[in-house]
C-alpha cells in the first residue's frame, strides 16, 4: 500500500482515521505545532480521507474523483483559508484573518456540500486572526451544521481565544525525529544522502522547511552568511551590537526574527556540545572546524548562560509587540571570545 502524504505524526493520523472509521468526528480540530512541522499536510490528508468516495478504514484511496480533486487542490468542498493581506491575497507571514472572511465561512458553512458528505474548512495560522474574525468563527463553532468540519492550525494555542480552543480537539504535533526526516528526504524527495543528513539536522524537526531547501541552495548560503554575521557580532562593540538590535526590531525584519533566533540557538547549542566533547552531535555538521575553534574561544559558562537568555527572550518576543528592549538585552549579553 502506498504511504500517505503525512511523514511521521502517526499517532495523530491514527486518531483521525479512527474518528472517521467509528463515525466519531468532532466538529473542529486544532492542529498545533511549529512552523512547517506538517500541520496543513495532516489537515489536507484528513480532509481527503473524509471526502474520498472509496475510503477504507478511514484511509483515502488516492484514485477516486474526490481524491484527485483534493490532490489537485480543486475539491469544491475543501475550503482553504490562509491569512491574507488587505487585498485578499494569501500572506502567511504578515497577513490576518479578517471579519469579512469569517462572514464568508459562516455563509458557506450553511450551504450543503457539493460533492461529498462534508464541507471542510482549513483555517491556517489561526493565531493570526483578528478578534472580530475569532468572534464570528465562534458562532459557527457554537452551532455547527452537521456536515461542517473545521480544521485550524496554529503554532501556539495560547494565542487563540480559549473559547475557540475549548471547542476543538487539539492535536499537538511534536518536531519530527532526524532519522524519519532523513529517510523521507531521500526516499520521497530524492535528496542526495549528504544533503538529506545536513537538512534533517538543521530542520529542528520541521520537514516542510527541509523540503523547501532541497531545490534552493540560496537559503543555505544565507545561513552561512547569517552565521558569519553572528560570529562577527560576538566580536563587536556595544555600539555595533545595539545598532544590530535596532535593525532587527524594525517591522520589516520581524518575519526574519524567529528563524534567525532559531539559527543562533542551534549555533550556540553546537558550541556547547563541542565544548562538552560531543562534536558528532552538532546540528551544523558542515561547519565542524569553525565550531571546534569557537569551542576554544568562548567560556563554557558564558555559552550556557546565553542559551538560557536566548530561550527566555524568544518566549518573551512571542508575546510582546515591543521587541526593542528585549533585542537590546539579547545582543548585549551575547558572549565574547575571552582570549
Ligand atoms: Zn479516494
């Protein structure tokens, strides 16, 4: 039997399949997890199983008309709702879910499905919902027509109204293991072994990110540049560090912020591993020489303290709009070589 499109997350796949098989569907599911961990892929696969005309034990057949429509992204009973910019164009980074779209969901939910038994809405990045959208959506959640299934995705359920979360079955996806990603990158996406090994180390369990990198060497070039920049920063003056913090705090750079902090964390964690003699466990396996040098240049205590600072400040930045001060602290506390 051909494998489904979902890599890993088997407990969630089973749970959803059992729901279909035993006719115990919920009206709403909230799929929670890091960016590109596979939330939308899971939701689409679930939708396909629900809409498939020939499904067996809650699994889609992959061949029927409904499956083909799902695979080509044109099933009329599957409605994808990403956040959008003001003109209505999808914008996953800066867009929002707005009141008009919620009104549309409410209206469409009342209509009967066109092809199958269900009408499925996938509301991506529900944490990017304007409060008026969230309130309107609650109406649908309170009195859902029996044919409606809502799938919401979000990175962090705490950013959603608790009244929405409490009406959903929450599926919290964990980062994927390296092995599972490496195998999938080679077998399904044809990545050469070395690239598959490096990407699965760097992906922090988020397969979607790794898949995106396969055909684009540029982000990895950008990664090398960002890491070179990081090493320069660790040697620069307070003034230069504060100037960098200010640059990072501008609105234009907000979407780059968390990937950058993730990269910094992976780097300093690797330095710590190198200092503990665990070079083989490092994520940045293509930079082992530089890591070995950095291990000698910085005090282990400074590196460990900075890793705690990074984690604390990242958590803070996720819940604040005033990033300036936090970024100043983040830059000023970065360790310096002690030689
Ligand atoms: Zn099918």
